[in-house]
C-alpha cells in the first residue's frame, strides 16, 4: 500500500530512537504477520506459539519491564508504539503482548512486593508465560467495584469462589490476578482485594469463550474459581484496596487501547487512499469525487489530531501527571472516531470492503472492542459527566 501516512506524523512527533523502534516493529508486522494473517483467520484458532516466541525474542514482552528483571526498561510510550505498529495489521496479535504487559505485568510492577516481582517479572519479560487481568465477571462488567467473586478468610489464608470472564490471554496464562470481595461492609471502593492465583491450581477451571467475532486470534477465557485456597503472600497490593490496583492499571491500558484504535484508522486511511485512486467508475478514479475526498480528508484529520493528543498524554503519563479523566477521554474519542470513519471508509470502497481479504472488515469488528474494553465508553462518559454536571450527580450513577 506504499508508505504509511501515520509514519509521516510519527516522524514529526517522536525522537529518532523511538521512531526507529516503532519502524522495526512495523517492519516485522509487514513481513511476518500481514502475508499470513488471512490464512490464520480462515483456519480459526489463536495466535501461534511460534509467533509468541518470535515476539518474545524481539523483546516485545519485556518492553516496560525494568532491565534488572530481564526487560527492556521502556515505558507506556513504547508499549503504545508497539500497539500502533502491530495493531495496524492485527489487533489480535498486538493485544497478546499488549494485555500481557499493560494488564498482566504492570499491576505486579506497580503494586507487587519484591518477592512477587522476583517470582514473575523475568518470565513475563520473555513471553514464556503470561498473567491475566481478572476484573470482569458474568454479572459485573462496568459495575466492577463490588465483585461477586468472594474471598473468605480461613485460619491459613483465604478461599476464593466465583467466575471471571473475558480474560484476555487466558490460554497462555500461568496466573490470574483475581479481584475479589473481601469486606462487603467496607466503604465503597475499599471492599475488594487482588490475589495472584496460579492457573494450574486443580480448583481453577479455564475454558475458552466461544463464538467471538472480535479479536478472533486472541485468547479470551472464562475462569471458574471453585474453592481455591490462597495465602496472604498472594495478595497483590493492600488488603481491601484491590479496586485501586485495578483502576490504576486501567489508566495506562486505556492509552494502549487508544493506540489500537488509531492503528486501525491508519490502516484504513492507507487502504482507502490506494483503492480510490485505482478504482474507476463513470470514466475515472473514485478519488475525483469530492464526497469521496471528504472521507479521506476527515480520516487524515482525525489521525493527525488524535495521534498528537495520544503522544502528548503518553508524555504526561511518563511524567506521572496523567489523570483518569484524560486517559478515558482519549480512549473514548479515538475509538469512536476510528470506528465511525471505518464504516465511511468501507462505504466509499463499495462491496469489495465486505470481503475479508480487503482488510477493512477485520478492523471494523476489532474497533468494537476499543469502544467497550477497559471501561465501556458510555460508562466512562457517565463518570466524566458527573464531574461536569455535579448538581445532577444523583441521577448520573
Ligand atoms: C474481547 C474482549 C476482551 C476483554 N478482556 C478483558 C480482560 O482481559 N480482563 C477483564 O477483566 N475484562 C476484559 N474484558 C471485559 C470488558 O472490560 C467489559 O466488556 C467492559 O468492562 C464492559 O462490561 P460489560 O461487557 O459487562 O458491559 P455492561 O457493564 O453490561 O454494559 C453494557 C453497556 O451498558 C452501557 N452502560 C453500562 N454502564 C453504564 C453507565 N454507568 N453509564 C452509561 N452507560 C452504561 C454501556 O453502553 C455498556 O457498553 C474484555 C472484553 C472483550 C469484549
């Protein structure tokens, strides 16, 4: 499809070292993922173990993990650049290391004890095993502060029971971070605790969720906890402060999800620019119709504007100055703009855009996840509206 338009913008926004890192990952995606992607999807199944091993060898699974724990010593900016580079071809591939790091390794990095960091981070940095983020449950999606998974105290520790679902990377996971109710009578937001639970415990039952039409190559599991015994040293963070662990983890995760949304927009922009200049109707290329040009221009404008915003917020995150509302807003706006424009992009290409080989319908489906994942957009909008319209707080629950 020629040069990526997004590279033009990233070249202006990034320093040379970061741009080269982004390009190296993008080259890998063009070479090793793009030519095989359709075949993998048509065959069903998941991201292959070989591809995970290749990503591990490239250091992708170690991006934000400190060098002392075997990682690359990078940060969320490098993680988001990986999301832009791999997500351009496939969200499913990008989210595999993406969730493993932003949702699996980061909570251990930010809230783990020295022993927990030593037990997990070196393996996570290679991708040889992964940790899953167990927040969502069948009955607790957006309303996640009060989990139905319960942890009950025993003489020696705790016993967990209940079910987690939508657990990305469950297939490859050695452990799941379980968000469980520990003090139902406590203050709101201070009733739950996170536990690091091994997936090979005989009372932990994992099954792959079936019928998924989004992120199709990614593993998404249901995890049933049937009286699982855990000890005090498996608590991640403070007792009854589990929601804080989950929420602070999601802030960074939302910037990663925004990068996936922009990766789709970038792919669609390049696909459409090529196609509308080649396809002829009424005696010439589609690109000469102003209505077609308007869509291309709007996509370009949205990419330029949102990418600049995202990189600014990544810098703010690195400086420890990103608040929850800003992380939500950029996730909301990138995912909404990209998914709306994806449909316009498909429309100006015509029927061919409905074929899997054209590449746009995959991104259209995958963008749906960016709208509901890491906090559904509308639930996040309710939180923002509560701050904007405090006198209406009681009806904005
Ligand atoms: C592919 C995929 C991977 C995922 N991976 C993970 C993972 O690794 N770990 C994990 O814990 N979870 C994961 N999730 C779950 C995801 O975080 C939830 O889907 C999300 O939090 C929304 O919860 P829900 O789907 O139960 O929707 P619900 O909470 O049932 O909400 C449905 C809809 O109702 C509306 N709504 C809800 N609350 C409000 C409100 N307060 N104000 C206005 N409107 C509202 C919104 O439109 C929302 O989309 C994943 C989801 C998907 C699809």
